[in-house]
C-alpha cells in the first residue's frame, strides 16, 4: 500500500456494529456480530479498527446496539491511545433513549443520525462510514484522496463481483469518470443484470481483467462530506444507507465509486464465516495476518506459548495458551486456551477456545459431577464444525457434518452444512452428532 497525503485530522470514522446478525446465529446468540471471534485470537471488529489506525485515522466511533457488552469490553481492553496521541480515541456509542429519539436504530443511516450530537463536537470535514463485520485490507487514505480529487459529495467503495454474486448486493453503474449513474439493490432479472454489467470502456479505464467480475457491488463503505451527510439525514424517513441514502443521492449529488480490487469478504453467513476462517490455514491465504507493516491489532492477553506434545498437525493455525497432547489437527483453527486431550482428532473445524483456564480444583469438581472439562475430551472426533468458546466436549464424542440439513438441536445447530456447538455448551461423553 503506497502512502497518501491526506490530513487524517479532517476525518472521523464511524464503524457500524449494531445489527442483530441473525444469519450468523448461533454465534450471535450471546454477542454482537462484530464481536464474533476470528482466526483464533481476533474479533471481527478488530479489522476496521486496525485499518483505521494503519490509515492514520485515530478518531473512531463504534455504534452498537444488540448484545454489545462483550464488544464494549473487548474494545476498551484492546485500544487505548496514550497521552502522546491526545486526539486519538475510540468512543462506543450504544443505542439510547432521549427526548427526541426512541432508542433502537432503525437502520444504518438512522444509527448515524441518532449520534449526530456526539460527532458534531469534533472538528472534521469528512466522515468515513464502515461496517464492523467484513474481512478485507484497505488503506482508507486512497478512497479519501479520490473523494477529494473528484470534488465528490459522496463516495461509495465498490468491488467487482461475478453475475451470480451480483444478485445478493447493491449494484452500481458508473460512467467514464467513475461517477455513479445507477444503483439497483439485489437485481434478479436477467435483463436488468445485463444492463448493469460493467461496460467494456469502463473496464478498460479501470484496468479490470475479465476474470475480476462483471458487476460493481457496494461494499458498505462510504465517504461523506460533513454538510452533505447532515443534509441527506435531515429526513427522518431515511433509515438505511444502501436502501435510501445512496439511491436518493445519485440524481442530486456528485456520487462516485472507488473501485477496490483486493480480497473482501462479507462475513454475513455461517458458511462465509467458516470458509474465510479455514482459508487462513492455506499456504498463501487470501487474507494476510502476517503483514508487519500493516498489522491487525487485538487485545494483549499475555498468555503463555502453546504447549504441544506428540501431536500431528497439518495446515492449522494454533493460537496462544493452548495445551494439546497426542492429538491430530488438520486444516483447522485452534483458538486461545484450547485444551485437546490424547486421541482427539480435529479436521476442517474452528475451535474458538476458552475465556479462562479451569483450576485443578475445578477439574476435580467436574470429575465428581460427571461433567467434562472445558476443551475436548479423550478420543473425540470433530469434523466440519464450529465449537464456540468455553464448550465442554466429553470423551469419545463424535461430531461430523456429513451434509446434515439445517437443524436446531438441544446442544447443537446445523447451518449451511456446518455443525455449531454454542458457547458454554456441555456435550456429554459418547455423544454422536
């Protein structure tokens, strides 16, 4: 990423983290979607926060609503700007009730409107609006500089997608200057899709290869001039950026597209979350956590190094503080403080780990009560699954996806062909799922 000349003091960033995350259930049963663990030791919200810091933007507001306590705790423990950066902060704005608002956000635009009073206290010219549940790596200074160079009122980040994927996104059509001339939300009709395809001249101007996608999809990343944002949100009936603000602005304002050409994944479903995590075990993953120049930050837990004894490990990511003995792990993510007992086999799975270690006294109590310890007990098999934090998997348990249909069980769920063991669940010895 090359350096840009933008003054970051002109910008505030708003990260939207208030959605219920119903498509990620049951991972969102007890937490907000941006607080879902990622890659063994991170949270989804670490991505936009880290990208802001790497782009020199250190005035960040995080707008939250549903089940936000764990995300609040994570952010407060992870990101503290010291006295040498007095203008830097991350301020958490939870939905509240007041004399002029009902409390719950009615959409992404309404979330921003309800917090105007807080933003206006900070000097800024530009507002960068981000999602809290996407996996990508972008230098925001590029989109901000293009916004300024085009004298734009609004800039929308877009990404080329293929025709099939286009049916699930808001699709933009742009002219030779990258100005957006048309916007359609989730087009399904074949003729409409044909009309929204990137034109050959535009493709040439952008330097896009044929393999890079046929349509430009909105990434849910926006840049607004301060006054423009105030004006477009003055109407209380405007509640969502994708459905209301952007379509209404195209005919009245200078709305441009910034075309992003890197890896981007909207972590909106269990399958998308599962595949994005397991891709991190590849030799060359699509998303790189090992970039020393542009790191992804998270909470410093000061955990010991993982202890691995006589294990067979193939294409796996092992997080901090794990204890693994005489087990087999293949193409899997092993989260913090995970304990794997002898004979355990984990394949094509995500184990999110634990929030704490059990003491010897607690383990003795578990034994007396016939309750498994936190972790995975001896000789258990886990394949094609997501095991959420603090789960207790007993001995000789078998958990295999094997094409099971979507199901709501007593101690498990199946979504998109993936078995999910919810947080704090107890799976008794010899259970077969």
